[in-house]
C-alpha cells in the first residue's frame, strides 16, 4: 500500500479518536452537571420537608401572626413548583423562600417561650445545616457549570458542542445581595 495513503489514514484515525475523546468529555461534563443539580434538589427537598414541621411547631405560639406563616407556606409551595422550571426560576423561588424564612425567624424572636421550645430548636438546627448543605451544593453545581460552559466555548470542543447539541447551562444563582446563608438563632439571650 502507498505510504501516503497510510499517512492519510493514520491522520484520519487520530482525528476521529480526538473527536471521540472531546465528545465523550463533553458528555461527562454534562452528566456531572446533572448529578450536581440532583444534589441541590435533594437538599432543597429536605428543606421543603422541614418547613411544614417548623410552621406547625410555631403555629400554636404565633396564632395572630398568620400572615408570616401563610407567606412561608406559599413561598414553600412556589419553590416546590419551581423545581421543574429550571435553575434560574428555581433559584429565584428558593431565594424568595429564604426571605420568608428570615421574616418568620425575626417574628419568632419576639416569643421567648418559642425560642426555648426544644422542637423548634431542633428544627432550627436541621434547617441551618440544610441551608449550609444547599450552599455547598450550589457552589459545586456552579463550578461544574462553569467548567462545562468554558469547555463548550473553547477550541476545539466548540467545533463539536454546537453540532451535537451541547448548549450553555444556567447557573444556580443566589439573589443579588443574598450571598450569605440566613442566620437562624432562636437561642435564649
């Protein structure tokens, strides 16, 4: 066989192997994003599950503060519904829920007997832990999205990304000015 043909075949094989490697790398990055988002959803579900317990625990003490409890319940429902609408909408709904939780805990501060309630203290601790886990999961997700978005926008992967449907992904953003986890302190004193 002609050596020139062998060289061309070798070059084509090398290019195909490189393209397959790039494609597989993009698929792996996309799957990492899906896994990271699933971790956020696990933490958000835990948060959503804790909120009704918290509302029930404080309801008896805060009978005339129904608006705050209703706001928290409605924000929770909106956050649960936003889960199917994508990261940007879900982040906005979760940020609204965080705001209503802050309002709830601000009102709870006015009830010393509620601040001393063991059930409320345990729920507060669980919610604080969950908020920290959400923050960590969001950071991991956003780092994974950044890696993926950078990869599909740089050469040579951008030659494969577009034709094979690798689209830019959205970050799970905190609300501007809302980059710190809410402080939940129901301790006495």
